[in-house]
């Protein structure tokens, strides 16, 4: 099968971007199939650091076509800043980037709705980045007030914006917005300029990808966020607005599942989460802060500190099954190297009963008590290790236990942010 997919197995931030960048040389096309500018992929190449939000991580490899598909929502000023930044750093961005004309567009009214609704909810924050992603997906499903990227290049664009702005101003007043009314003329002028700049990249990506798989081209599908944030199968309502697990690949890209032959699940050696929602293994103590500092666990998109905790094998096994993974890429193992003691959650206890099943309701997940296995730390700097067998025995025992609990082999191990700090074993060593 010509398709391989990289999927996050936790609540996002698993270092998927680094892995996609590493694998890209094996592929001809890299595909981003869901999410929006709320995703943040950081890739380190030598002394350069690239922060990507819309553009697939394959853009850093010459000769690879990078495709943003209908399942993604695009914020034009954000992607243009990203393109400008890449080009300023010497990265080619031209015919190697394709943006689907079917992709929906984030407009100022989406951001305004996001901010007002976030203030109105009260209580625990669901983790929105306030970038209008959720409201844009909501309009996509509602259809009447949705604009796709290709629509911005059509002659009736101004009329569509005027119609939507009239409705959105009434809506925003109704839900308590104190901001100035949206100006349709100003929005049309601003977004028409964006459309002119983006026009060279806009394409019919669905046919392109179907032609690619039917002619045997190798495709790498790049997931955003993590499986536990999936709108249907994650920790609802503390989730993203799209299918972030493996079940979203075909829906977002338009490529049937029969063309995807390998799925790589990405997880950190520990767990992180941003925003609200249950987190059974969270460490709200000095150990959690140490992991945060060692792992530089602050959001690529928002800069917010991430919540940190031990590896949750119950959650990762659920995500691995949901996404149909074939192997695991275990990242950030260098962070664990400086801890005296390391734990893995192997099961949950809820109401006195032990289970290895991940609950479907957040209230139940909040009540679980994690059951831990404890491992001695290896307390050895592993950032210079390049051969799997050279890892400390304690580190290899930990990795083997992760593999056993999740039920899939660990075939990729990362010990630092740079491309060179990654080891491939098994089928991935080819």
C-alpha cells in the first residue's frame, strides 16, 4: 500500500512533526488532513528551529509535494506568515505546496465567536486556542455561513461575506459580545488580498491524491493534535473539533482507507495535556514541574505550560486500537533520563473495580485511580546514543514494558529534538 500515516496517541504534542520530517525522504507526498492553526509542529534541523501550524512538515525536504486537504480549516494570515517565515529561512515554498479549494476558511467572526463563547462558558476551560477553529468547523457543518478557500476566488465572494457578516453581527450581540461590529467591506478587502497571494497554491487536491495512490506514489499522512482529542472518540467535551485519530484520515483527505498500509503511533515516554479535562496520571507537584522544565513543555501555538504526568498505557492502548497502529514511535526519552524513579499506569481502578478499558465519559475518567508499576531510572545522558542497543538496560526495560502494555512494537525511539537523535528498529529501520 502506498500510504503511511503518523498519528498521535495522547492529547497532542507528541513530537509528530519531528517524525514526519524524518520520514519524509522516503515519500513523494506529505498530506495534512485535519485540524487548523491550533496545531503546532516543531522541527529542529541543525541550528534551525521551524514552527509549523498549517504547512505539512514535509516542506523541509526538497522534491516532496505537501498537500493541505479539505479536512483542514485554514486561517489565511497565519498560513501566509508561515510561508513568509519559511522562505526567509531559505525553505522553498512554491509548486511543492498545494492547498485544497475545498478547505474551509477561518474568518474574523469565527475568532470573535471563539472568544465570546469561551468567556461565557465559565468553569473549566475546554482548551481552545481562541483561533476560531471550533466555530469554523461549526459553520462547515451548518453550511449556510461557511466559506471555502476556492470561494474566495469567485466573483460572488463579497456578497457572501456581506450576507454572513449581517447574520454574525446579530449573533455576536445576542451572545454578549462587547466588541465593535464586524465591517464587511474591510473584511472583503483584507481577505481578497489574502486570496490573491494564496491563489498560486490553491488546487483540487482530492483528484491529485487519488491519482497519486492509483499510480503508486508513496504518501505520508500527517495527523494534528492527538487521538484522545478526537471529536467523536476522545475525552469529550475536552477535545478538538475534528477527527484527530486514525479514523479521520480518509474523511479529511479523501483517500480511501484501502490505500493506507502502515500506521505509526507516536507517544511521549510520559504524558502531557493542555487546557482542561481529566488527566488520570497528572503530576501536580515538583516531579511534574521537573518534567515540564526538562521537556520544555510549553505550547508551540499558545506558549501555555502543558500539564505533565506519567505514561498512561490504558489511554495509549485505547488510542492505538482506535487508530489501527502497526508500531510505536516513543519520543522524548531523554527527559526521563534525569529522573530517579519512573512510573507507568498499567490499569485503572474505579469504584473498587480494576479495568484496562478507557472510559467513554469524562466524569468516569475523573474518578479513576491509576494503578502504577514503578521502574528505576537510568540517570544516564542518552542524547548522544545513536544505536538502540547502546541505550541503558533500564531504559530498554521501560521501552519493552510500554510495548507489551500497548500491544505493539516500539520501532522508533527519540532521545532529543534533532533529526540525528532518533533510532529506528524493526521494519522502520529499512
